[in-house]
C-alpha cells in the first residue's frame, strides 16, 4: 500500500492535554526534557514524552530517529524567549549541526516542542582540507556511523562532473537483510521540486508560459479566488505566493482520493492566501501542486509524463520516477535501531516531491544542468540565482541557495518520516554532493554538511 508523502512539518500540538505534573519553571522543563532526550536507556525518552508531552506521542518515532542520528544534544545556551516559552541553542554530539529547541510550557505541562535550524556560533569554525584528506575523513566518518547503524543510505561526491566517491551503507530492507548499494533507489522527498521547477522554466524558455502569468489565467478549472487572480508563476516558484500547505485533517480524511494535481485543487482550491502574494517567503507544497497542474495545462501532458520525456530522458535518468518499483528500492524507516526500526509504506510522488531516484541519476541531472541540456544559460541562471530571502538562506526560481563554511551552493533537500535527501552544487569550486538516506532528517543533511564544509575552496 502506498502513502502520500509528508513534505513539510505538521504542527505537533493542536489540542494541549492537561497533565498532573507539578508546576515548574520553563528552564526546569528544558533541563528535564534534555536529560530524558540524552539518556542512553531506550525507554527513558518514550516514557517522558508519554507522561509529560502526550501531544507528541505520534511523532515519537521521528524523535527517536533524530536522537540516534545526533547522538543527543549538547546545550550551548538557553533563553526565555516569551512568557511560558524557553529556547535552547544546542549542538549535535555526533556532528557539527546546530539547532534551536523551542519548548512551550503550559500550566504544569509542556504544550509543544519544536526543532529549528540554527546557524553556527560566530566563534565556530571548521578548517577546510585538501580534497584527498576531506574525502578520507568522510569515508572514516561514514564507516563509524554505519557501524553503529546511525546512517543508512548512499553518497556521491563529484568535481566538474568526475565522480570522486560513490558508496552506500547499511540496508535497503532490514527484514530481508538486503544491503543498500550505490544503485539503490531512495525516496527523495521535496528534492523532486527541482524537476518541476525545471519543467516550468522549460515552458517559459519555449515561450509557452510567462513568469507573470497568474494561476487564474492558466488554470480555467481553478476556483475563482483572490489567490488564483493574484498569485503568479514566479510567486509559486519562489514560495512567495502565500499558497501554504495541504497537510492536516482534510488531507488525512481524503488522502486516498488524492492522486493528481486536479484532485488537490478540487479539495484545497477555494482557500485564501496565507499572506499577500509577494509579501514574504513561506515554503509551500500546495504551490508546487499548482505548478504541476500548470505544466499539465500548458503542455497537454500529465506532469509525470512531461518530466519523463523532457527532464529524465534528456538527462539520462532511467532510474527516476514518481513511484517506487520492485527491485533495488530502499524502504523508508522511522524510529531508531536501538528502540526498533519501523518500515513505512512506499510514498507516492507528486509535483511537490516524493518520487524515487539514485545518486547516479541525480548526478546525471546535475551534469545535464551544467551542460545546458535542460535549460539554456539564461534560464539556468534563473533556476540557480537567489532573489528571495528565506530565513537563513535564499531562494531562486525553484532552488535553495545558501552558504556552507563560506562557499555558496544551490540545490534542494527532502525530508519526511523515513526519508532524508540532500543535493548541493558548489558552482565556484565545481563540487557536487548528493546524499540519500532511508531514515529521517538529519541523516542525509549531516553527511552533506560534513563534507561540504571540508572540501577545498577553489579559485577559478
């Protein structure tokens, strides 16, 4: 049985549950939560969540996977950021990732808890290495993590199109004892948005679509709303249309009926914009569903057929598709090895992501971009040049544009229960890093960040 992919975080507490826990200051709750999260005993954290944060029980397996990947957190500092709210800045014990943990404290209980990304402290630095030394350290780190069953996936590093490292670790199917290989297909989550963005820009390049076209002008069947009349193709590509997400009670109730962009528009198309289009950045899965519908309307082809003919076939990506297939495909797993990994159903791809690919196919995609086989130079620049501020990073017409240890990169990630993926191209140095994992965030991100911060900077 297939499942539709969760491409973004869902609010973790909508109905706070009363608890008999004695009243405690926000800082006390932080200390208790962190002690439970870092406890090496398998039952400590689950017991704490069930007793004190019952609204988070549905997400417990995800948190256990996070704990295993990070090795727990080292507390750097904390601050009461609002009445009844405490924010902690932490660092992974196993990696160099920094995060913010925000606890909302109610009357004798923890109402909610969220994990957010955070930049490194100003005094934190990683020394860049020579290429051979950086790759050697990566291999050593991957072997340590895989031996402890903390990384399961595939990794590729290339420079100017030449593959320097191509390896895979752990299992694609734990129950059957099947090992992952470099040719294993993994769910790539929201990374699939890259393909939809390329499809849209191809239609712009061919004169069949304009970035200023509105949803209403392109999709006659879309309900006549202010959102449809105001949101443009450019808004959708840059996540500035206020089109929001579709996960929640309505999605859960109708998930089995949602197969095509038109299905999503029938259910969610009457909504109003979450904020005035163009006002700010707000990551939107529904926006890329609308882009998929636009590709269908303009091209006359189903969105996945268009991608197959005009993106995957052109780039030589024979192992990439919206659906999982029998054979060498990795099952997604949530939970942790210590407390029990739990296989999840295969996800179904959408224009917003969730398809399947390999590190080799994604490398072919990067090569096809670099060689201007998918887009000409002008439209490739549109795809890869930042023009919108997006938190600690920026956004182009379809890609995330950010900096790792002083070096700019563009690409996309993907995350869902049992899924984590990271694709990054460093245009100045020519390096390309692709990491796919069948465990949740931050399993792939940590690996990509580890090597991305160590590879040498090259002045061309």
